[in-house]
C-alpha cells in the first residue's frame, strides 16, 4: 500500500503567512502540518509516499527531504494547475500504479490514527474506504449516506442532508478510482471533485466502506482553525507541561503549559501560556501576558504591557508596545516592524 499527500493548494485564507511559505509547512506545535501527515502514514506501515506539489512550492522538498528522517521514501509529483483533488490523484497514477493507497490532504490534521481506514478495508473486502466524522452543521460539508455499513452516496454541502456524517479528507482507494476520475467533468468551480469520483465508483457498483473517527480534526485552512489545531496538538503532546529547546534562555518568567519553545530563544520578564508555540530564534522581553498564540521564527516582542491572545506573529516580525490594560488580538505579517497600534485581526 502506498500513500499520497496533496499539497498544491494556494492557501489564500491563510494569507499573509502562506505568501512566503506553503500552508502545509505552517507549524502546529512547532512542527509543519505536512510532517504530521507523513507520520500518520508511517503509523500504518506505509513507506512509499508521494507528495503532490505546485512547482512554486520549492520549500517543501528541502523540508521533507528523501523521507529517510521518517523511515519513508518520498516521491514528489508536480501539479502545474490546481484543478482539484481528483485531478491531483490522476496525475499521481504513474506513481501509485495498481496498488491501494491512502490519500491525505496536506493541510489536514487528524487526532486519531489511520488504522480505522486500513481495518475497514481489510475487514470489509471493499474497493475503498472514506473516513467520516459526525458534525453539527452537515449543510457545510460533503455528507455521506450509509446503509448497512456501505457508502451509498456522497453529496457536497446538501440543503437537505441525509446524515450528519461528513467526509473529512482521509481516504483509502483502489485502482478503480482512476477509471471514475477519467469520466468526470469539471464542477462549477472548475475542478475535478473527489466526491464526484467517489459517487462514480458507487454508481459503477464498487463497494465503498467507511470509518468514523471521534477524534479532533482540522484542515488548518484559516487563522482560527490554525490556532485551534495548535491548541489541541500542544495538549496532546505536552499535557499541561512546557518544553524548552536547546540554547534558549528563560529569565524571570512564568510559563504555564502547554507551551513549546524552540531553540535559541530569549525570554525575559514574561508570562506565557497556556497554548503558545514559539519557534526558533524568538525574542520576548517584558511581555506581561501571551496565551493561545503562535510566534514564528525570529519574531520579537518588546515591552508589551497588555494581554496578547489568539494571535500570530510572522517570521522576523517585530512589535513594541506601550502601557495599556487592554487585550490585544494581532496578525502580524512576516518581516513587519511596528509599534502599537498594530494591525488588529478584525482589520485583516
């Protein structure tokens, strides 16, 4: 069995941070989202992994390498034009050949393992498996209809949903998926939709099973979901503890976990946490309170006298402050140098 991870999306909802770096490399608990996807595939024994990228995403191959750091072999597949998930799968056919494969979206984080997919595939002797999760507003998702353990329909954002089981971006397919993709026409948004390919397989009589996850998941497609994913991943990996990297100096500061601090940081006279990720080379001095925030490489905060929450500070950005008793919520772009008032999130 092989693995396929799709990374060629533009990530427009994560601007300005996805201007300078693909969204699949944005850190959650100080690790790129893409690394979590690779690890999920390795957990179920998959070693041969293809990653679909756009030619402009030159930062991805160096961050992943040949896969040896994960005990895997990585093959990069280029998608020149982002024409949909099914189109990316079609491009990967020479790599996937005739083997079953697990498909993941590179900006997706899953709390649970992928063993549910592989067990459903083996147990049900099916032609594919779709991972599902119960949602409160099925009108906002691709929704599956299941009868007697078998997937019988998939509908994108239905007005009258037939269930509350949403398709969440983890799939196991066999070679018949390629024949279904070959029959597709572009959707109204100009893409070949994977939900249409799944429905085509069902219509052609192939058996598709499902696996329901009760764990958290997120597509990390917006700032809010990025921060939320950072929060639950920190909790999962650290509990209520904190972790400090090599060469980091902490003086006269209080840290309330979960907090992960990278290498070569300087933190002085600060109160930090919970739910804060601080990447390498960050400098924080005289910051009264920072919680539920992400600070990217080499960012710097100085003399911030108010509570900062639900914020993201870009690479090599700098912010200095003034006396205040208010609460600040900020999105600060890479390499910005600002003095308060900064750009508030509602203004971005």
